[in-house]
C-alpha cells in the first residue's frame, strides 16, 4: 500500500511538473509573441488565444479603456459566439465591475451558452487599461495556482498594451510634427523673402512666432511708386490661426491692387472674412500705403494696436503720435464701416507697426512690457541715436523685450515693422 501511495504521489508530481512546464512554455511563447507584436490588435489576437490555451477556458474577450474616460470598448474576442457579441452591442458598455462580472457581461455570457465568467483588470503601473473576460461552458472557478497564472498573463498583456500605446502615440506625434513642419514652411514662404526698395523709404521687419506656426503676419505690397505695409494678428495660435492668417493676408493682397480707398478695402476684406469664419475667428489688421515721393501715409487700422509715428523735434526731443483711425476687427460684424487716416510725413520720420506680442510680453513675475514702456524705449533710443536705421531700431526693440522677459517663455507671436523716411 505504501508503494502504491508513493507511486501515486510521484505520478501526481510528474503531472504537476508537466503541467507547469507546459504553462511556462506557453507563457514564454506568449511573451515572445507579444514582444514581436507591433499594434494593439495584434497583441490582443496573440494574447487572447494564448490565454485561452493556458487557462483551458472556452472563450475570452477584452475591453480597452478609451482615453481618460471610464468607457470600455470591445477590442478583441476569441471563441465568442455572435449571440454574445450581439447582446453586448445591444446593451453597450460593460462598465468597470471586476469582482462580480458586470450585468452586461453576464447577459452576453448567457446568450452565448456560457455558465462561467471571470473578469480581471488590465493595469500598468497603477493605471487602468481595460478589462479581460474569460468564459467557460461550465462554472468557472480558478484555483490559487490558476489565479497566479492569470495575474502573470495580465501583467504581460498590460505591459505589451502600454508599450503599443506608447509606440502608437509616438507615431501620431511624429506624423503631427511632420505636418506642423510643412505648415511652418508654407507659412514662412508667405512672408516677404526680401525687403522691397521704395523711393525715399528704408524698411525693416522682424517676426518671432511663439509656436512653430503662428497667427501674426506682415507683408509688403508694391503698388507702383507706392508701398503697402500690412501687419496683422489673428485670434488664437497654432494651425487654426495660421490658416486664418493666410486667408486674411491673401484677401487683402487680392484687393490691394483693385480697391483704391483703404476704408473700402478694409470693409470688403471684413465682409469676406465674416462669410468664411466662425464667430470666434477674427483678426486685427493695420494696412497703410506710403507715397515715398509725396511723403504721405494713408492708412486704416481694423482693431489693431495703434501704429506709432515718431518725429524728432528741433530741441532734440522725440514726439510720438498714435495712428488709430479705422474701425473694428475684421471677421465679426458684416455691417462694420471703416475710416481712413492720412498723415503728411517729413524726412527722418519713423513709423513702427507691431502686434500685441510686443506689449503683452511678460516678465517672470507676470508684469507686462506694456505700451508706455514700449513708447519710452522707442523715444529714448531715437533721441540717443537720431540716425538709427530701421534694422537698428527693431534690433533694439527686440533686445529690450527679451531683456525684460528673461527666461519666461513667449506667450504670443511677436511681429514688428519699421519704416524710416529719408530725403529723396
């Protein structure tokens, strides 16, 4: 009898060792297959099939958590009858219940002829990824060794899913970055490639987007002996702002050669924008035309920060005048009307047009650079450097803004154009 008992024990041990060896072999194969899988669907196909074989169940399905919501979406199934899947489609999200299968899963199991269901969470580093469900034709009760095996399977699947999600996110990020790079290149090509030469004028410009692509723009439009100067800022940032920017610029450029009066031009541009934009999409625009020979500026400002005219006095002082004739922003009110302003220029006058990225630049403590500080820096520099070129003026402004901001990152695009009237 003792011999028989010993043989039985050895046989049981041999069976257990064979079973453990088989389980380890399958787990190793599962691990290898998961490493080789490149997307979540492939991971689930491999994982569910292997899990069914390891645990000896009759079917399995997995619901993956979508984003940061509590919604779980069916992503894959193995050996699950259509009746069960149809029941799930009818009842919807199975919910997050784990200790006791959610009612939706229980109904799906009964519809497919299953009597046993075990659900287990898929987690990676404490973050819930989804739920995996195992189905059996008979009552399904896992012994401790099977529960440990299930935990190991879950850990392997969770790590593979997390890795696949990371790779997928990286691919999407790279694709978006490629599109942003293309958009940035297209936008930069829209900016003037070179500063035009106009009789009696010296011109310079600077453009610094806060992102790869921005909503600021400037342009120079050659109109015979006259020079059109366009500076604008559209609402928002990034790709939507860049698209709106290109639309505003193209509209005004198209109208500039056919519409003589700037107030009419701005009204037509506004009408076109209202037709093609959403209520929260608008732009501020300054457009001026300088006759270098007659030394006259005609302009219209559509809700834009006032352009500055700086003029030296006989006593060495610098007078500054705000050019704000115009009207409201373009793209909001279809019935908006605009005025135009006219200024007779003198030799040595300096015109500075800019976007709010200059005055809204903030120091680390939140203090704005501000309009008064901007005007003071301009007048002081021109008083101390009366013959400064437009390039020198703009370099000084940019340096002053950057010195004020310090390490604080730019929150808005910065665009600035300077024109100096010279003796013809």
